[in-house]
């Protein structure tokens, strides 16, 4: 799949559930940001490259499903941070 313009195609990085004293803490309690791996970038994207790990706000982007895999598409300005590789 290829994106156009200033759009970025992302795949969510799944984390292991956190445990405290043997209890599993739901992600919904502590997740205010999501981390994603960049899969594809549009031609007008300047700051982000394929394979970067980025943070996007909880409500940023659009969900799309391609071949039963859920992806997110966000605009470059919706990115909060780029994590070092």
C-alpha cells in the first residue's frame, strides 16, 4: 500500500501487558499516546522516514484495514515525537 501527499502509513507496535503484583494493568488506564512503526510515507513528507518509531496522540489518524492487517494513516503534523532507533 502506498500513501500520497503528507500522509504516513503506520503499523501499531503492540506492547506486552504490564503487571503489578501479578495483576494485569489494562492499556486503557495508562495509554495516552500510541507508538507506531512507519511503513510508508507520502512524497511531501519531510521529517519522517520508513522504519522510524513515532508517537501519535490517542485520537490521531484514520484506521484502514488491508489484507486483514489494521493500519493507521496520519498527517505529518499529527506526529508528536520520533523515537531514536
